[in-house]
């Protein structure tokens, strides 16, 4: 029996991968002026640059229930890989829906996994699961691989403007103002508990990238980066994204990269100029 892989738009995987591996995606809603809008990441970033403030809404239990029932009716086995519960309530919505659907379809074969990851950190986990599913791996084999990725994923972010983090409650107004004056660029991580927290402050964009390269070595625990897929997502800043990619290739001989834009659901909080780096430690 084939295993269906489902995730949400917080995984930020490119459309070609979603199509090739038949990954089903539920969208995180973007809200402007109290109304849900259907909007591209580029439009979100352009709007934020001009002062528009966006909000987001997690995938609702009802949306999950409708999706899960589609597969339950067809007696399909499902793995849903959720955007980190430390950042969004989407995982909890999925659990609520699972309980409701199993009342009607008690034999529904579903596993719901909190990836404790964001953007392409979640995306790498979903991608690995989908590749295994396409090869015909058993559910236990896929879950074991997922567990390994969840345990070993490293997630390092930087943002270009602290103002966007202030709007999201991550830094104070004073920190955002002073950071802008002094060209302070924060480095953040998604912790093992799945929470986004600041870990360092660096002055200047080029120094941030240098520090991110150093963090790869410090956190890689001896990992061979030339033999793994490195993911980088960006907030409408492909130029700097490619700059970081080239630095990683030169420093560690990395050959395989997965690059995509940070989607609207996350980008509405992190803002334009975000650069996020994902890799596995040994």
C-alpha cells in the first residue's frame, strides 16, 4: 500500500517537487485588513516594504477534517508532517481533526508528526518522506527516517530588518530602532523544541553570512556537507541566497542545494531579506 504524504505551506517546498512526489499541501492563510487574501510571496514582500502589515492564520481543524476524510474514505494510509508546533497551532488543529475523523472512520491509518521545523527545514523532512514513499517504503521505514531528520535538523535564520520581528513580538521597539541605526543583523534558530529564538547579533550582512558558515561547522558535529542536501530559503533575495550558497560550497565542498522563496505564511512575519539555512548534523 502506498503512503500519502501531506504537509502545509509552511514547508516552503518548490512546486515542481510537490508535483513530482504528489505531496498534498494545506495552505496557511494570509490576512490583510482582517480579510484572507490569496497572494504570492513576492506580493507579500513588496507590500511589507511599503508598510503593509499582514497576519496569518493556522490551518483550521475543519480544513484538516475535510482533507483527512478524503483519504479515510478511500482507506489510504497517511502521514501528515506539520509546521513546528512551537511557532504555529497548525499541529494541534491536525490532532483535533484526527480525533473527529476517527470517530467516523476508526480504522483510518494516519500518523501526525510535529517536525519542530520551519520553512525548508520542514521541507527537507517532507521531501525525504515523499522520496521514500514514492520508492514504496513501508510506513515504519518512513517514520524512522522522519524521526532521524527531526532529531538532526539544524535551522539557522537571519533577517534583514528587525522591524519585522518587532511587529511579530520577537524584539522590542527599542531593539528594532537601535538595530536599524547600527546595522545590527540578528541570527536566530529554531530550537529542538521547535521555537524560533534569537541567539546572536552581528553587525553587517556580510559578517552574518560568515558567522552562519561558522555555525555550520560548530553544529555539524563532523557532518560531511558534501554528501547531503543543503537547503536555503530566502525572503525575495535570491542574490544574497546564492552568495551564501557559494560560500558554503567553497567552505565545505557542498554540491547539492535546495533553494526556494520563503512562502507568504512565514514571510509575512520574517519579512523581505530573510535568509534561512538548513542542514543535518552528524
